[in-house]
């Protein structure tokens, strides 16, 4: 099984899924890069809060991937359930609105 993380790169460094077989496939380029995913492996699509993971999961099913799921709540729910996750506070996001969010580094 693989976990497909579709968060943008600036979000991935703060909350990191601490499990084997995490594949980074940013939402911004998933239509161009999905060919790199193994078609015969079960996969779970995750993002920050669950807004885009359903869209990517449905796209992959439409492309012939048959073992695709997504997590409602995504990384926020993953953390809430105490599933394996590491945090690097140097990459914690700061900003008054989404247009100004940036990491400390």
C-alpha cells in the first residue's frame, strides 16, 4: 500500500506522514505525473483537510487505477488520531490569509 500525498511542497515539510511508501504527487501537477504511480498497488490519497483528495482519487479511478481510497479529514484527522506523523517546527506555516502563508525558513 502507498500513501499518495497531494499537498503542495510548502505544506509537506511541517507535517510529514511517518509511514513507509509515501509518494509525493502535488495537486498542481497530478494530471501530468500520475503515470509514475504503480497501478496495481492499493493507495490512499491524502491532502491537508480533504478538499482535493476525492477529486484526485476519482481521477485515478477514471484512469484505470482500481485500488484507490482517500481519507476524510486527511492530515488533520491523521494527526488527531495519533497516527504516525512527524513535525518540523521550522516549516510551520504562518500568515494572516492563504495568500500570505509561508514557512519560517
